[in-house]
């Protein structure tokens, strides 16, 4: 095996990879354009996945999930698209519940209800962190 040739091939490959740009365009209003789709924040605070010059595809709570969904939708991988949609909603539901139970834990005086709120807060916070790490891992592997 010729190590010099292999090292040269690896160096050329890395140079080509660094020269490539992400196929994502960032607009002035904070929205993204990717592969014929536009990801734009709506009045409710969620992110709309829109076909450029067309229709609304779906709504997402996280911008990263909307970008991954645009990639999967553009190549017709609907199973992976639905998985991203499920991860997005799971993260949002558990993060919201964790915030509610944390507030209840702080404000409730009854020890039994306080203990119950603490337990539910820990549970929902753990689920939200798990969904967040899955989303981050998928995003890193895709882009």
C-alpha cells in the first residue's frame, strides 16, 4: 500500500469537501431556502415549510426539524419525514410539560403534590433531552 498516494487522495477529498457550501440560503428575515422549499417563521412562533411559489407543506416547532424535513420531502423519503415530524412534536410536548411541572414544583406547597410535580418534571425533562439529542444527531449526520 502506498501511503503517499492514499494521503494525497485524502487531502484532495478534504479540500473538495471544504470548498462545498451548504445548499441552504439564509434570507434577511431569518427564513431559509433549501431545494425549492422555504422555511419561514409564522405569527404563532412555529416554522412553516413552504414550497416556493406554492403551498404550505407542514408546520414544525424547530427550525432544524423543518430543514431536515425539507430534505426528506424533496427526495420523497416520507417515512423519514414522518419520523422527523414525530421527533419534533415529541420534543415540543415534553419540553412544554417540563416547564409546566417545574413551575408547579416551585409554587405548590403540599408535599405530595410537590413530589409528584418533581417526578413528572424529571420524567418529561429526560424525554425532551432524549428527543433533542436524537434531533441533533440526525442533523449532524445530514448536514
